[in-house]
């Protein structure tokens, strides 16, 4: 089911080592090389050239200006806020993801497919609307606006609002990873643990969690990328107060709108680097899952 | 499978069903369902006439047209090149293939604001690609074409990642059979492979389309944001919010939400069809 671009990690557990060298299934060299060339041209126009541009533009005024842009107080405070937002929303969604996947994968109940669709909802909602709905509740004219201002507790244009918006946009990631994984694993191992006398939590920590660790990690990597990079939703609830409620992507926007391009791209390059780290980690986890699937396959053969 | 399910219902000894389902429903309601319902409840403050005026103002209608047409074009580009990319990645070997494969997810991992400023730098008239297009009379940045470029970037991984697994699992026998019965490669592709991957392609296309409609961060930097010309619907919502027109912003948001939900259900349908079709081929 939808709606993340990334298919669940469980897909990589299928061990396949197909080598396609078959005349009935291959094209002439000319067709093959042309198709590869067109693909690489397309990907260059949209991926490789823009990636190179981020770093080139960031370093345009030299490395001194580059590091100055990264170490100014507003940039540091934006980094701190980005880490806080991700640091709070990720554990929340992790606990939710494990609970939801446990209920959905291991038990039968009515309305299960509706529940799975509802968990997906945040992926279908525009980031701008994700911010808007929290303004309607916590904003000054919102449902809780009077009560909140009476208690001098700020949600909008403050850190709690940013955390909430980040939690909303990263809501489905961990659950979406774990549901298919835990469904595929079945429940024999947990049942065996219980029959052998384990308590519920012992079973969870020693059987369930080790079994889902790669799926969980994969979900966290994807959520983290989205959490640190979220722009639309956070932009609605943040109020853009420099040094206070700016996350890194908002800081990039402010610098860019002030025509301070070199500094904007310098900060952007940090985020682009983070994206590359995300891809590397993601590929590593996929490789791990493929490897363990392959070794199980080999054991069965022997 | 059916047998196991029957067993599940009668004697499931696993603990924690009440706790996990209860927590799931509580958290889902607090973070997603109640806030989303706020949007629908807010619009009830408007009379139907006010609601209609808010969502059918010429500037808003122009933004729908741009958002939908640009998203549609971007999703079509992604369907075509995404299929090609998935094909090249599953069928051929070439230097750097693993790297290219991992890199397809770059638009997903890159923050949208970074994508926005980078694409507008690359595609502006003095940018790396923009200066090559300028002599041909093609201006990308700060025009509706820029919106298409940003949305193509954002939607790039979807078609590749939905079509790729289906292509990988396509059984060799059907293609060999087609070949031994005298079909050439194009006929095999057109008559055998394409029907098998069609549901996955449609799923990827709708995912890219749905994502493009809601996209904000990458578009606003490259679009130029001229009212009636290059202003997308999410930006209309932001503008109304900045003018403290909460009811008007919410009315437009509700229109987008309804469209997104319809797409979500359509995508679920395609996916179900894809699994069924795919299972059948296998």
C-alpha cells in the first residue's frame, strides 16, 4: 500500500541473484547502450547536476565564507532546533510504529485495513495543510488558543508546534516498515518464547525486537531524513523568528530571500550532505538484509 | 493461509493486543485524526456561499489549473523515464549501477527547500543548464515550466521504486515463450511485459501525482510565484494564512484534502489490483 517513495525493507529479504544472460530476454547492444545513455542523461539533468551545484554554490565565496556561514549563531541555533525536533518526534513515532505493527501484524480484528489506510493519511496530506491544521487548534483563534494564552504556554510559533508538525509528517514511516515485516515473520517465535516461560516484556525485548531491528532502523533513517528536512509544515507553524524558531531548512530560505546565496547554499550543503549520509545508511541496511536472507537461503540448501 | 487465520482467532496466546491497539488509536487520533477534522469543522463557520467564493476566486482557480497540469505533466515524465530507469537498473549491467540505483532516492532524502534553491540556481538563465536553454528561447526558472521541473524532481523515485520490484520478479518463461513463438523484443515488451507491469506503473504514476499536488518547498523557489501565472495552490493557502484569512485558507485546504483522499483510495485500489495481477503472473 502507499504512499512513501521507498518500498519497505522487507522487500530486500527476498534473496535473488538472477543473472540475466538470455537471448530471449535481452536487446541488441545498440538498444541497450542507448537506453542506458538516455537514463543517465535524465538522471544527470535532475539529480547529479543539482547535487554538484549545491556544493559548488556553497563554496563560491571560498571556504572561509563557507565555514563562517555555518558557524554564525543563527545557523547554530537552527541546527539545534532541527536536532530537537527530530530528537523528540522520532522516538514518539518509533513507539507508535512498534505498537501499531504489533496490533496489526499479530492479531486479527475488524477494520484493520481501514486502520492501515488511516495510518497512511499524513503521506497524502500537503505539508502546508499539515501545518495549517495545528494552527486551527493551537493558534490564537484556534480551539485551544484562549486556554493556552491564559496559561502562557506557547505552541504556535514555538518549539512545541514545530515538534508537532514534524511528528505529523513523519508519522507513518516506522509503522509502514514494520507492518509488512512483522506480518511476514508470523508469530511462531513469540509463541515459543511464551510457552518456554518468558514474560510478555522478555519476549518483546529478546525475540521481537531483535527480529525487527533492521526494519526499525530503516524506518528511523527515512523518518529522520524527512524530519530534519521538513519545510512546508514547519514553515506554517514556526513564525520564522530568527535564532529562536528557525530550523535549518527555514534558515536556508531566509538567507536565500535576503540574496545571501553563498551562505544559503553553504547551509543547504549541510542538508545535502545529510541526504547523502541517509542514502548510504539506507543502502547499508538493505545490503545487510539481503546478506542475511542469502545466508538463510544457503543454510536451507545445505 | 485461511487455516492459520482461523487458528489466530480462536487461540492467540500473544499478549498486548489491548495495549498496542489502544495506544495506536489514541496516538492516531491525537496527532492525525482530530487535527485533520479541525480543517473540516473550521469550514462550517462559512456559509456555503462564502465557501464557494473562497474556493472559486479567479486567482485560486488559476492555481488549481497550474497545480494540476504541472503535476500531471511531471507525473507523466516520471512514468516514462521512471519505467526506463527501472528497466535499465533491473536488466542491464553497467559501471556505477549500484551507485545510480541508490541515488534514485536522492529526491526523497534531500530537503525540499534545498531542492528548490538548487534547481532554481541550475535552471535560471545563468545557471549550468539554464544558460544552455536560454539561447533556444526556453526559460525554466520563474515560469510554469520551473514548476514542472521541481515536481519532476520530487516525484522521480516513485515510478522507479514501484516498477522495479515487479520487473525483477517477472518470470523469464513468459518472455522466452513469446520469443520462441516468434515475437520480436518490441512485441514482447508491448504485449507481454507492459501489461504485467501496468498496474505498478499506474500506482507509481498516481503516487508521484499525489505527491506533486501537495508539494510546496521545492516549488516556491523556482516558480516565481506570479499570481494567475505561476502560483501553486499550497502557496495560496500560505498567503491567506499570512493575511489572517484562516477560514479562506481552510476552505482551499479542504478542497485539496478531498482530492488527496480520493487519490489515496484510488492508489489503494491500483495497488490491490497490482498485487492481484502480479500474483497471477507469478
